């Protein structure tokens, strides 16, 4: 961002404070939602939605993405696409039938003591 | 020989070097953290019973500390961008004060993180305990290293680096902006890390 107009900068400072308040509110809200013991899928959806909202505010206002150059938008679009490929392809293409189960948490039985040989 | 486009923007992209560089770097960081989040999703969806009992409870208990850390990072993001805004308005002392606050808040974050790690270790929870702890220590540890790196850069810009304000104020302002972009990204990662690790387990 390269505005040098003092009035524009002061206006932005007000936006920064507004975003700060909103981020604090959403943070408390996110923690508060966990006390409702919602179904997992719904809780995940709400948590993700709140995180995306907060992330968008940081990106658009603090990182000035609301008025950036096309080169940045193009780079970030490609990055976002590749990110989702990285995130989803392993999960969607996993053909393993074995599930990592409770046996992973099983405390191993101590090995029997070796005899002294006498 | 002067390096071109450290202040003046390139005619093709409309960006100065530092800004283009930091955004490309942040794109690589998205892939780094994205790979870790992807690993977490992959591991979690393959466990029939999640979370592992002891670790899940420990992380749930830590959520208040993590929430405080979230506030700390959000406020540090504001102080960082206010530092840039102060420089745009020609207020160098205000900018330095905001940088100091950012640095102090980052220090607070690291102290709270250290306390959190100590509590885990004292309860016998370590990276090798189970998958959740492995992911927790890896992701928050990597994030913590990024905070430390940011602190080094901010410290430099408050120390030896601040001399540039006297000779090339616009270039110094650009350096603060670029550092701010990195810092906001680190905050952004935490915004996703906090609910993923602490609240959804």
C-alpha cells in the first residue's frame, strides 16, 4: 500500500482499531461455542467459518489486500489453489483400509525379565 | 550501484522489490503450514477414536492460555501496522514506540508458550507421546520459531536498522511494511492453529 495522504492513513487507523475489536470478539465467541458441545461436524464448520472470517479481516485490512496489485492477487490465487490440492488430495485419495486405532495408545507390556541362567 | 525499485515501484507489476519478495515468500510459507495442516487432517480422519485421551484433555485445559496468546498476537498485529502508519505520517518516535510494543507482545507470547510447553512436559506429555502431541509440538513449535525470527527482524529495525530513516525514510517505511506483512501472516497462522489444535480436540 502506498498512500501518503494523511487523511487516508488516519481513516485506515480507525479501520485497524475496528478490526482489533472484531477479532477479539470472534476469539471469545470461538471459545464460547466449544461450551455448547455441538455435533462434531457442526462445531468444525462453525470454527472454520469464524477462523476464515478472522483471517479475511487480517488479510484484507492489516495486510492491505483490499487494494493490492494484480500480481499479488494472481500469486495468492495460485497459492490458494495449490494449498487446497495439498490439503485435500492426500485425504481424498487415501485407499488404506487400516485405521490407526486404539492399539496405538496401548501401553506396551514390559518385557519379561531375562533369567540369570543359573 | 543503487538497487532499483527499492522505493519506486516497477512499471510492470506496480510493486517495489521488497513487497513482491515478501509476498512470494509468504506464498511458500502457506505451502509449509498448509502441508502441516493437511497432515493433521489426514491423521485425524484416520483415527477411529479422537482425540487421544490424555493429550486431548491437556490441550483442552490449555485453551485459556492459548486464548490469551491469541489476543496478544492480534494486538501485536495492530501495533505493527500502526508503526507503518506512523511512519507514513512522518512520526518516527511513535513508530518506534509501536515497534517496541510489538516486540514486547511477541516476548509475552513466547513466555506463555514456554509455560504451556513446561506444563505439558511436567505431565509427561511430549512429542513422542502420541500423534496429537507430535502435531501439537511440531505446528506450534514451527510457529514459535517464526515468531522468534520476526522478533529478530523487528529488533534490527529498532536498533541498527533505524538509521535508514535519516537517509532514506521511504525505503525504511517500506521495510517496516514488509516486516508487517510477515508479522500479520504469523498472526494469521495462529488464528487457524488455535481452534484447530486447542478447540477442536
